[in-house]
């Protein structure tokens, strides 16, 4: 498909080979913009419901490589991280990430650790334990786990390691599937999409030395961390979901004959403002990148924090608008199977047809709206993002720590006063404690 080739592959460079943009390593703003457009094109095609695009693991691997460079780790570890990052680009291997936090049982014990170091040799390490919720592991080939605890305890060493999901001793324990109607006409999204969230259990799992790295305890407010590119991807996914919300609202406005309704128009404007705010923040992050110690371009973290906060603050309001916009027809729209009976089909056409749309066409759009904002698919996604991405409090903590202008703005008040004030120092705002979500 020439259109998709133009969106997802690098430009021709005189050779026959064009590479996937998803696996490129960005070093300029222009490269970030192209890569961002490719990510958003894939995410938009699923309305943000496929959260792990083909390049998701590449962004994790790039973040790990950059983080190790920032920590000035050994050349051996950095070379191993680079080799793994390059191997993903060559093989397309699916990598996901788990933050290594303990489940509720271990967390309530006297020694609340998630991972135990059972043994270590020159060949590698052996680990056991259970790490908490993360998504897509049932579909992944590899998982990067970052320990929140010293390994071994008291060593001052935080180990990160990559393990194949099918390693001996690994068990993936997934949640139940989201409830959905078996008729895809009634569940056009949830019949196609369902992120399988899971915990990962390990019993004496061997990790070869080339997949073991000496990291640090990850903190949400670290500016250039393992997850910096990943959070960009998350924002693009939330934008895709917001765009689908607006798209369905526009379609329902048309098929329900509401284009001239002043209240509906105002609701559409509210939705468009939320979408455009996130678009603008993400684009600004790509146009105004930060350069890392490793020489890579990372989307501006402050702009991404603003985008994420907008997404979290607007999400429920956007869903509520879409739930109410088409009226009660959203609840009682007929199924396609209801039209099998000729008499019923005639009556349904009388009840739901007209205005340039058949009853079946109108019902299809209504069920899409229902599945997007009133199904278990929607509820699961909302709950998951409140936890796995840290939720609104985590993003607020990041913006608080990274906002650069506290002192400048506070001291700028002096120019409007005739009374001399002492210099104001509000740097403590950057260092306010942040409680990690459970």
C-alpha cells in the first residue's frame, strides 16, 4: 500500500531498501516528527485500542540504552544494551516492560520485595518472585523487568534484566477477558480488541549475563529515564482514543440529525479543544526535543507531561459527552439480527430510518458509540491507565519537578511593586515528596 509505505517507512535514499520508522533512533527534531507521525498512524487505525505498536519495544530498548549511558555504566553493559536494541530493529521481536513492583501479598509482609536473587555466576543470574500488573505480556516475546529493590538486599545494586516470556520457570497470569457480546455488530471494538493485563511469576529463572544490566531504582520525576520515549508513545495512544471519541461524536451528530443543535455544537467544540490541546502539546514535544547524554533526541518531557495531564483531566468528560450526545437511542438501538424478521425489519425502519440513513446504518454507529464509552473495554482501559501509567498524580509530580519558571515568575512580581522584596526561592516545589501509587 503506497500510502502506508509513505507513513511507516523511511524515505528512499537511492537504494531499494526502506526501513520501518518505528525502529529508527531519533537524533533530530525532524526524525522525531516523522517517527511520531508513524506511531500515530498505527494507533489511530485501532482508536488507541492496540497500545503496543510494532515499535513499542524499540522505544523501551532505546530508553534502556540511553539510561545506562546516562548512569555511565560499563562499556560491556552499554554494548550489550545496544546489541539488543539493534536486534529488535532487525528481528521485530516484541519487547514489553514491567516496573518490578510487588503484588499485594508480598507488599504486606515484613520484607516486601518482589524479586529475589537466588544465585549469580559469571554466566548470569537466577531470580524468583512475582511482579505486578503490566499489559501485553501474553503476546510478548521478551519482558524487561526493573527491580524496585536492591539485589541482593543491602548491596546498593538495582538489577534490570530481559527474559523471554517462554523461559523455563516463567508463568504469565492474565486477568479474565473483558465481557463482550458475541455479535460483533453489537461490539465492533471489544470483539476485536482486549489488552490482556497480567502479572509475571518467576521460579528460579536463569537470565544470561548479556541480558542483565545494573540500573537504578526508577523514579517518576527523573527527566531522561528508561521510559521517556515510552511516555511519548503513551500520549500518542491517548490522543488516538480522544480522536476516536471526537470522530464518533461527529458521526453521531450527522446520523442523528443534530448538526444544527446549538448544545451539540458546543459539545463538539469542547471535544475538539481537548483533542487539539493534546495534539499541540505532543507536536511541541517533537519540535522542541531534549538531547540526551547518549546523543539521542527525546520529545520534550515538560510538553508531554502537559499533554498527559490534559488527557487524564478530559477523558471522563469526553466520554460523558459522547454518552449523552445521541440521546437514549444509544441504549436501545437494534441489533442487525433484529432485521432478520421481515415484519420487525419494517417496523425498525419506521422507528430508526430516515434523514438519509437506514435504520441498520444508524444502529451501527450507535453501537460503535456504546462500545467505545459504555462497555467493559472502556472501563478496563480507564482503570488500567490510572495505575500503569501512574495516573494524574504521577504526571502532576513530573510537571511540578520539571517546570522551570517558579523563581522567575515569582520574582517578576517585583516590577509591579514600589516596595522592595527579598529574592524569592521556590525550588522546594521541585523537590516535594511524591508517593508512588500502589
